[in-house]
C-alpha cells in the first residue's frame, strides 16, 4: 500500500473559503493589505495541500508515523478508508473531525455501501468548524453519536473493517494549523495495528466502540 501525492480539490475549496472569511476588509488601504495577505495564505495552503505522506504501510507488523517527520498523516487514514468496500465498516472515535480529506473519505466510503459510524465530543460542537463538519457528515447519512455525560471524549481511534486499528495522538481536525503567517504542524502520531499482529486489540476496540454506541445513557444521536 502506497500513498500518492495528489491535489485534493475538496480540501483546497474548503480552505479557500476559510481564507476568504479570515478577516473582513474595512477601507481601501486595508482592503489591499487584506487581499495581499489572503493571496500569501492561499499560496501557502496550496503548498501544504500538495505535501503528502508517501511510503509503504506494512500489514505484517505494527508501525508508527509522526506528523513532523513523515507529514500528511491524513493520507494514511484516507487510504485505509478507501480500501474498504461494500459491506465493510469504518468506525471512528474522535473529539474533532474537521480535516476535509478525512471527511471526504468517510463520505465516499458511505456512498460505496460501507458501514460508517462516528462517535464525537459534544463540547466540540460549540466551535463553528466542528459543527459544520459534523452536520455535513450527518446530511450524507452517516450516523453520529456524541457524549451526554459530564466528561469529555478524548479517544482518537479508527477501527477499519476487521483489518486495522489506528490509534495515537493525531487530531482528526488536522495536525496542520493554517494561519496568516503560514502553516504550523503539531507533533502528533499514528500507530497502525494490523489484525495479523494482534486480533485481541482489534476486538477490544470493537467491543469498546459497541459499548459506547449502545449506551443510551452516555451517548446520544447527533440532533
């Protein structure tokens, strides 16, 4: 399995929209500054979108990847999700899921007939970016549940079709934060555990996901 460097139009369009909403122009002089700043940020965003992780993901052993060393960790998730076909499943637990490429990969999987489910954090819905991403997924027919207990959801995991468990500190909202001054990449990681290495770990995560999904007192459907 190899990652491909590609231009993700969905990611570009989403970020372009964010750039345009970054700061409203005020007067003519400020408008010129705004336009110049927006152009710089847009060019930087293009560079970031074109960067992508490239390399094999071994299916016979565990492997770990670091955002600042390997880059493009979202491409690993996108590739794993893309390999799942009809009647397969992708179950995701994450406080925040706003990365355009990951959102698109889940929607594409749903369209292929994959059982896609998401458990998120209720508190993150207070941010507009998370709210838009979550309801976009819901509108595409992806069932979503959020915690209703007083604590927060802090798990980050993907259970992929009885083949992979992907865990780690990687924020599905992206390790890259694009700012007017450029792109900041946080130090995060992904640990890939293939079922061929340890079936027990995958089963434990499946059991935990099903427990949360069926716990009507602690998790409620997104409304």
